C-alpha cells in the first residue's frame, strides 16, 4: 500500500475523497497506539484498509506487527487487530516512517500535567514535528488527544508550517476529540455518540467531516472551529466534575440534617431540569481530575467554580477516612489499632486501571492514622503504587479484619459473604453499593449516613 491522493478539498471533490478513503487510496497514520490510540487505528483500518500505526515504544510496534494486542480490557480488539494485520490493513512503525507514507495524520498521545497542574503538550509537539517531516501538500492533520483550547491554532498549525516545507494554506488541521471510555472504546468510536470536528479553517473542517462520517454511525457534528471543538471535549469533563462536586458537598449534609441525601438527590432528579450525579469517595480516571486545569490555568479570567469543584472532589478521600475514624471512635476503638481492608483500587468498576484513583489517598490516610491496611481488587495485578498489603478477593472472610472501605464496587465483590466474617466490621461504603442491613456490621454510607 503506497501513499496516494490527498484529502478533500485539497485533492478534489468531497464524494471523490469519500470513495478514495474507503477504497484505501488515502493512507492514514495514527500516532500513539495506547489504550485509545490502538482501538482508533483499528476502527480506521476496518473502514479504509490502509492504516499505518506509529508509536514510540518499539515493543508495541513489534507486537502489533505480529498481530498482537497489548491493550487489555477492550472487547473484540484482540481479534480485530489480529485480523487487520493479517489482511495488511493495519501495520505499525515509527513516527517518521508513518509521516512519510500517510496523507491523513491522526495524533492521539497523552497530555500530562506538570507538578503545578499546568498542561504539558510536549509529547504532542514532538509527534507534530515528526509528522511535519513527512507532510505533503493536501495532507490533513487531526488531533484527537485532549488539549487546552487554542492548541491546534496556536501550537500545532504553526509548528507544522515551521517544521515542514509547506505554507499554512497547503495542509489542513482539525481537532476531533476522542469521546471514548475504557472498556468500550470500539463501540464508542464506531458510533455510540456523534463525532465532533472543527478545523482551523473551513476546508480543514470539511475534510475531517468527510473522513469521520465514514467511521461513525451516529454521524458528525461540525463546530465553528478547532478551538470550539477543543472546548467541547473539556466542557464534557468539567460538567461532570462540577456536578459530582455538588453531589459530594450535599452528601456532607447527611449527618447534620439527618436525612439520606442519596434519596433526596434521586427524588430531585425526577424533575426534568435536575440531574445531580452521585456522591462518592472521590473522582479518578484519566480525564475528569485533569480537564479543569486545561481550562483554568494560564487564563486572564479566573475559574473559581472549577477550582472549588476540584478541591471538593479531592477532599473526599480524607472525608472517607474521617468517617471510618468516627465510626470506630463511636465504638470506643482507635483506628490506629485496626486492620482495614480497602475494596477496589481501580478508578471505576470493571476497568483495570488506577489513574488518579481515590483509593490511593484513602490508603495513605489510613496508613497515616496508624491502621494496618489491606487492599483487594480482582482486576489489578500490580499493587506497587499503594502502601497496602494486597490480598486475594477469595478468602477475605478468613482474615482478621476490623474495618472495610468500599471504594470501587466491582461486580466480583457482590459475591462476598458478609455474614461469614468472624466478628462485626466497621464499614464505610463510599459508593452506596452495599446492602448490609441484615448483617451485624456497623455501616456508614457516604450520602446516606449510618445504617440503623
């Protein structure tokens, strides 16, 4: 498969580009073959049959070239990658080789935060320089990774022009945010939600629209420009962060008001203009804890609401530990003299990832209080980042445990026989996932209070 025609409107009419793309005449390079990049490359390849994946990790490249899938927990991805590689629809190489061959360049690499919570787009910049090394007239560069607003306009496009032999009007740049969740990436990419596209100019927007409408069964929403598309992605995340912070702040009223705040929230949500999320022990993941800083930092206007929401959600692990301390204290016991089991260290149920998991600061808080901390998670193999003793999910009832904190309610935990523990436990349910009303255990549920 060789490099062929460029992308409309640079290389011709929209219909001709659509047909050329589906026929594999327009090679696509996908840069970054991680947990979202590899599913994206596979989704492209099953439509156009001509994808060159690129990654800085040689082991990842070599594995994909053998038809292997290093991304776990994505249904159907293993078999799809194996088939696409066997059909020569997907292959892998380094960035600069992909840049020399592709006409559509899709970049999906991480944007980190510095120690000061400032967005760091240095990985994106490095990949863009590699793309520029092979950029040709009529090429389209698409950024899918989440970035601060104005990144495409003020960073990506100028860098491409500076590092290539082309002027700005000879190539296209668009932002098309990934709207996927771990564990369902292929489903999301193929059309769980419409794709959002916005270019740095009208031609770039049209070109991206033409390509992405072939991938996504729900269609494409075009917005005014790349900066608007960048903002859309961030707004999706910060809405959830602020909403969860509201729920968490309301949950703190549970004891003083003497009500089940979860019940009050659920009832309030029966009104069509109310949609309060659920409270919990904290907010984790690759997205929600980070996106507010992409908007709030380095702006002339302050963002007090976003910063307050972050502070509220970041405080929930400490609140969780405090509630466990109070429950032991009510029984005349010291948290420092107990063994506490933390159930779930993944950041959400069913996902084998620990990014920004609230289990981390909860474990740290328990350890600082002097408790002997155990942790269990059936999806996690490496517990090295946690200052706790990992234990198998099976056999928990045989252990001498005084307290339990439910952080991540994996389905496997539903099989715990809570009546089989040798003595009553003090339990803090951080997710409202447990029904221990017919057990001897002392239970406090965040947002609902103490079971009586």
